[in-house]
C-alpha cells in the first residue's frame, strides 16, 4: 500500500531540456513571488532557510549524485554526512519513489531538512535515493520490479565510499519501506539492519496470504493501486541529458523537481468503469505496468494476473521462501491496508531466522491509518472514532535502534522495548507481549444463527455459543451494478472515493443485501487481540461470487464502529496455488476466510457484530459473478446468495481473546 510520503519524515519518452534559456526566463521570479506570500509562508521559508544553514554548518552536502547500477542506469541520490567526523560513519539509507528534491520549487525555498539534520547531528550519513524511473533517476519503473538489483547495488555503492563505516540501515514508510525486505533477503553484508513501516505492499506470499503486494485480498483485487499507479507508472516524463554536470543538475533542481502534476481524477466515478482494465485509460492516465505489457522484469499487465502468477515472483516482492537474517524493527497499524500479512511476515521471520536474529525482531502495532504513526495525538481520531492518546516517540526508538545495530553502542531505549507493543482500542492503551498473538491468548467461537431473516440491522441474526437447530439460510441478492459501498476500514490512496478509518455503520446496515449477526452484550470487559477467522457455509446460483464480512463494536447507544473486514472470492476457496473452482446452483460450500487481526476491548454492555454481504466497493473490485476473467468484462449477472447455519453447516466467527483478571 502505498502512502505516500518518503521516509522518517519521512519512459521512454526523453525530453531533453536546455538549461540556459530556462534560467533567463526565471531570473525575476523570486522577487515577484515574495510579494504574494502569506505570513505563514514567510515564516516557513525563514524556518527552512535556517535549517538549511544549520545543515550546511555541520554536514558535507552532496546533491544530485548519479549512482550507476549494474545495467548502466543511474539513480539520483542526495548525501548528507557529518563534516567533522573523527572517522568513518554508518549510513541511514532512504530509497523512495517519492519526491525528496531538496528545493521546494513552489515555495521557492529549501524543503524541510529536519530529518537530514537530525541524522547528521547524531553522527550518521543520510542518503536519499529515488527509485528507478522516478524524478532524476533513469530507467523504467516496475512496481517493486527492480529493487533486488538496484537495492543491492545502492548498498554496495554506499559501503564503498571512503567516508562509510561499511554499515547501512534502511528506514521508511510505505513505498519507502516495501522494497526493503526482499533486498535484506539478498544477504548483502553491508546492509546491517532494517526498519519497515506500513510495508504491506512489499509482502508477496506469506503463509495463507497471497496478496502479492496488496494487489489482492482473498483473491479479489484491491483497487487502491489503480489510483496510485495513475501518477506512479510515469512512462511519459521529462529527462535531462545524460552528460549534464552535477552542478547543472543541482541548478535544475531549483527550477524543476520533476514532480508530475496530472489532472485530478474523480475516482469516485472512475472506479465504476467497466471493464476494469480500462479504468486507467478512461482516466486518461499513461500507459504502463497496470494494464500494458512492458519491458520490465515482471512484464507489466498486472491487471491480467492471478494471485499465483509467475510474474509476481520475478520482481522485488518478498516471499516466505526468502530468508531474513538481519535485525528488524517493524511498524504496523490497525487501519492500514494489510496488517495481517505484515504480522504473518514478522512471525515467519521470528520462526525461521537464526535464534540470535529471531530475538532481534521487534514490532509496534499502532491504532492509526496508513503511515500515520507520528500523526497520533492526545485524541487520535480514526475516522469518527476517538482511540485516545496513541502517541509514541518513534524517533527515539529508531535512532536508538540504529545506535545499537549500526554503531554498536548501548541503547537503553531498545533494551526497554518489548518484542511486541500493541495498542488496544476501546481501552485506548498500549500493551506489550513477547509474542503475537499476545501470550496466553485463547480462541472463542461464536456461531451464526437466525430464523432465516438476518437481513438488515433490524433482522433476527444472532451470534451464539453453539451451532444447532434447523438450517434456515439467510438469503440476499448481490447485484454488481448496485454493490455495497465502502465505509471505513483499512486502506489508503483512493482519493475521495473512500473514507478510511472507523465509522458508525448503521446507515448502511439498513440495506437488504447485508446480513447482520449480533452477540449478546458482554457481561465482562473482554480484550479481543489477535486473528479473527470467519468460516461460512454458503450457496449461490452464480458460477463465482464474493462473500465479505465486517466486524464491529456495538456501543450501548446502538452505534456500531467497524474494527476490521475481509473478502473471499469463491473461485479461490480451495487455494490460490490451485486451479479455480466453480459453484453449482443448489450446492453448499464451506469457505474459510484468511485470518484478519485487530485489537479491541469490549466493555460490559457492548456487543460484537458481524455483517455479511458480497461486496465492499471500491475498497475491493466487484465480482461480476460470471466466472470469467472479471477484469476484461463489461457486464455482470445478479447472484442469489445464501449463508447456511446449523449443526451440519456451522458458520462461525473465531475470535482471539486475551484473558484478564476480572475486578
């Protein structure tokens, strides 16, 4: 998933640009611009200029260094290192597809250099590099396609510099993190440690998850990448001549940051385009890896792949057959795109790494949206839900981490850090555990039941402690032309089309195509922390369809705040590495969703609610129910779907409960 800011603060069409004429055109611009600045902008410029002066006083600044990769393409890097270091220094390395240009061309001032300044003050070199095919870096972009070679080459280049101690640590969030794990798994000696934040789109296959970098969930496509790639698959972009000097590149950086400014797209409308493969075209986006064959390692045409297509294993995704043998600091969040595959990756590394390395893996799971760790406040709002004071000093931990694993010095902040620190929503407190799920956690099953009328908030659906009774299936109609639209949840990058976070769901639960099942009110406070698994027995008259669920905390006043959600495309119910299987009208099929994690405290009087339907759009793409490719189809068919529940068909939700002493 990919948010969309770099690090800790964290194409072929080449349009050669002549600099001299452009310089003449811009001579008078700064003076004219100053007269239109607001006081706030003037204050920002003064602060930025002061930071730049401070940086210049203590750092050797080397910008627009073009670093050659093994295939001859050059990646643009800015380097900041201590000016009066007594010896060689370790490096914090930030590699990103996002704009880190040192000059804010719109404001006419340096960009915020706080992160670079902090790193240099603490005795580190700080290296920022743009990924292939972005900004001043050369070549064609392939989403996580080239990092295995480019990432290794970049680390080797850094450690070969005369000022380098030979140790590099990586950090960043989202796309600035997602490349890291696969590169770490190449066992490059100079890459000593990593800090991944909101890194789900870097995880390909791990355990039961075949999300392939957040492209899928349960076999359904996560539509966020369409909006993200609209700007990122930038095959049409200006490039400077290869023989341009470093000095001229620096001058050019103060005129053009090469940040593309494509027309705004109304994604709330664009996502409805059928067939899906034409969404980018309908938005007048550039050709590229989304729906076009490309001369890149994975071949492009991502929309046409299946969850286990060979192309996913030719690029830069990390998969669970790739060994991690470096200390890792992992940041995740409950309302991110893919917290469960992230946790599965963390647990997999702890289970498979050499013991010394396994003991050097630490995780923090915060109650925030994608890459919003440092934006937590005294009243952290996740949509409409106040989850309390979720602040944490991430900077101290990250720098303490690098002190320990790059400098080899004692780090009290790391020594005090638990292996897993997680935030319990509802209770709104940080907790710690040596493991995930938390130590001592137990599973509890709640079974679906009804009199056959669980439709809507006002139906008779219940969650009970045991399965039984006659099968009175709950039926609903799923029309792909009228899907249930996304309201909240974990995700990012879909513009105004989706509001992510937690919201009262009751306005939607009046729809007749949503089945609603409530538990009895909790009589004791109950912590639910760990995986949630839903098993359904379902039928349909369609050859293929989807089933979705959403889990909620229902307050005594009736408000129902969503905690987590999931989806399963029925053709993949027997596995993502197996041929698709189709449904037959009248037959009942068992489907177990992939586990999805959360942490919430249910106070006495609250209820747990599960809503089941067949769409959550545009968070996930619509199943057109035909059994066809889906991505290249323009028309769907209506499906008549049902959930069965009796002793022979024990549909249920399995929650993970952390026992506590009761008052």
